[in-house]
């Protein structure tokens, strides 16, 4: 039976406009490339974020810059700047070690004691196709291992094939899927065996 047949008539319009996201888990000590030691992840500071806003205004707009600055004060969140072999800030990424919320889709996330949540990865357009996203994953897994954690968790929009490919290389396994109904500001969670096309 198609899942759409179980959706109430009053929700059909919302369902057609859905966004589908998937939760993945992956081992800290698993497959995937080792991080390039010439590159680094540096803890973000307001000064560096200001520099990134000036250097990449199209990639880092005022609203996103303000969000990144605000995150610096969250004790469970670690905002990291992705730096290339020349020390140039090329993007940002995050680690969270406690329960959190995907605020955009209003979904609470449980993060286990031996887990960490990797999220909001972004490489600026000018620096893409250089392996920097894969580097950011590999280096964060090293940081998780140093902290005694054994598993990473992430959530990826179904249509973001590039990010899915990056995490697949590290043994990512899909565990749940989420349907965000934007006009209702509701998120529904389903097991992976339910077939839900992206749109």
C-alpha cells in the first residue's frame, strides 16, 4: 500500500511539498580517507567569522554569520573552521556532544554518551572539489576518537547527493527518515523500510 494512501486528504497538499531528510550513523574507527595533516580544523572565533563574512559574502550572509556567532556561546556545540594547506578558511562545520535540536525542522535529537552529532557542514563554493568536506569529516572523527566516542551521527537532506557521498565513504548507515512538512512546521519520522521518495 502506498504511503500516500495513509495520508489524510487535508494533508495531501503539505505532503506534496515535503522535504525528506535521513539520519545516518557511522563508526569513528571505520573506512574512509585519513585527514591531510597539512590541513586543519580550528575552533571558530568571532574575529575569524567576521573575516569569513567579509571574504565570502555570497556564501556567508548576514543571517548565517549571526547564527554562527551565536553558536559560539553554546557549551555543547563546537563550531570549527575548515582551513586548507595554506591556512585559508574555506568553510565551517560542527560537532555537538549532547542532545540537541534540528531547529529548522523542529526535531529533537538524542545523542548517546559514546556518540557525537556532526552537522551544518559547509565548504565555500570557491574551495569545493578539493576534498575539504571529506577532510572535515575525517578530522572530526579523529577528535571524537580522542574524546573516547565510538560513533558519529548526522542528518542529510535526501537531495544533497554530494554530502551523502562524502559520508558514505566513512561507512554511514541510514537509520531513520524524516518528512518535514514546511507549511505545517511538522516533522514526521519513519523507519527506513518505508519507501518515501524525496518528492
